[in-house]
């Protein structure tokens, strides 16, 4: 099992979408929100994904396909 962390940046029109919930249902990964800042105009979430590397990669590609910017977090930044 691997653990990877990402910053997700949501545009205004995607903020209310349950994307993290959907990731946990569609892929064999455990989601853990490590931090978040949400306003009416933008949402930024620090998300940890745990699972097999290939499944994490699939989940990240799916998230990016939902018009959410995905950026890896360097290790120990939010621990």
C-alpha cells in the first residue's frame, strides 16, 4: 500500500460537487482530507490517498478529468 498527498484546486463551478466522495466509491483508495480552505469562488483541499500505486494513479487521473487541478504535495509538508 502506498500513501500519496495532493493539493486539489476547485474552480467556482466545481466546489459543490462531491468529487472526493466519488473517488472513494469509484476507486480502491482511502481518502483522508488533511486540510481545506473553501470560499464561494475557489476551493483548495489537501487530500491524502492510500491504496495501490496504480489505483491512486487512476483516481488522480479521474479527479483531473473533473476540471480539478491536482498537484502533488512534497513529503512531510502537512504532517
